[in-house]
């Protein structure tokens, strides 16, 4: 794997990345220096303008023996589409996922401009500077994974404000274990013309902007997030609501008992939607959690089993049928209730 980079005051700035795999994991260090910046237009098909006489570090490879040389910026960026051995630059629609290192502090403007197939981004909360138009044209991003910052800072609010589509956010600890799963619904603004008054008014659609404001400064507020539940119930499909509920019940960090009860009541009455949410994420752990939960009624389990049969998911059905068989009614729906016989 190869990269065109520049040396900045406190480390390395990546300008172009080369390779065939659209899943990029940027290392913490290159040639003994911390990777501190991702340059402007780094993964975009558009290249930034070059200042005459400017010099960058040239090509570098690791794994097969490191080599580096300093070349004029014009030469480096002219070669930024394909290297001499045919290795292409990872740019635009080639990029599918990116994992940023913990030491990264700044991301340049339009770094992911028009990366239309970018779906997943993993980053650390300590990012200090996010460039303008960072995710312009990144309409397929659906998953964010964020690590905590050692300084207690978080850039999650700033990242969320750049993306208006439905987002699934996993908050991780230092070891990469999930601490919380959050869902942020889609929203968009519409300009409506009031012709007689000759004015334009802005109308907001969807409750996603409310969820993106559940912050105090840069600190995420779980209670404020949970209090918005009535809005998503009214404005979004039950499948999406069930996904949010499942995430909060599985990882109940700072979950108020009153809000927990509200979530449990909703989950118990939406077995089909819970199954679809777990199946969408291919999450057998979620199915096991639901089946073992005290709030999961027999009716809820039966709904899930019915949906599992319709989907033909044998593995999920095995988990659910096992749980159903352990309930007081067992596997016999007639047990536990009176039977009537007529002649």
C-alpha cells in the first residue's frame, strides 16, 4: 500500500492513498512520525491546486521495505491518479470504509468529496478540525463508529451535523467494545415560497435534527435523546423505531428507569419489527437478548417466530423456538388455557 504525504510541523499529512481495497485503515505512524492530518481532497477524484515550487514527500511503501524521496508537488500530484506499477489512487466511488487513527487531529476540506460508495467511518472523538464540505456527495454513509477521546472531547456532534441521512452510531470504548448504539433519523429542509408576501420560509421535515441536537456543548446527553422518543414514534416507520429501542435496551448506558419502561412496552408490542431490526444487522446476539428479556411476552415471541418463518431464517428460528419452548406455556399453545368441546 502506498501514499503521497507531506511533513507538517507535528507529524505527517496524508495527501493521496493508493491501493485496490476500498476498506482503508490509516496507520498511526508512517516512518516513525504520527499521522496528524488528512489533506484536502485526499480521497476525492478532485485534486487540490498546487502552489508553484511547493514540495511534498514522494511515494512511500511499507510491508515490503520502506522507501521515500522528496519530489516537486507538481510531479507528485500529476502521478496521483496511478503509480508507475499501475496501483490506482483510492478515490471517489472506490472508497467503501475508512478507519482513522487516534492521533489524527485535522481533516482537510472536501477530503471525502463525492465518495458515493462510502458507507462506514470509524474515528476518534479527539478530532479538532473538520474541513468544510467534508462529506459532500457522501449520500450512502450509514454507520459511524466513534472512540472516546482521552481529553474527554467529542467531535460526534460536528460529524452528525454534516450528514442528514439516517445514521447508526456505535460508541466504543478504548478496547473497541460497544458501549452504546444510537440511531439518528433522516431529516431535510425545504424552502417554501409565500408568493403574495414575496418571502421564502424554511420548513423542516423529519425529527433527525432534534436528535442531532441532544448535546450539551460537545457532550452527548442520553436523557435528552430518550425524551425525543414520542417524535420518532409519530414521524418514522415502526421498523426504524424498533431499531432505536433495541439499541437502547441492549446498551442501557444512562437509561432512566422511566424511559426504560417506555422502551420495553414498545418493544413488547412490536415483535415483528424487532425481528426485522435484528435481522437487518445480522445480529444473533440481539435475538438472544430479546428472547431472554423479561419484557418479551409470549405474543412478542410468536410474532418474531412467524416473521422468521416467513423469512426462512433457520438460525434465528432456532434461537426463538428454543426460548418459546422454555416459557410456561411450552411449545403447546393450548396449554395453560381452558379448552371447550362441543357435540
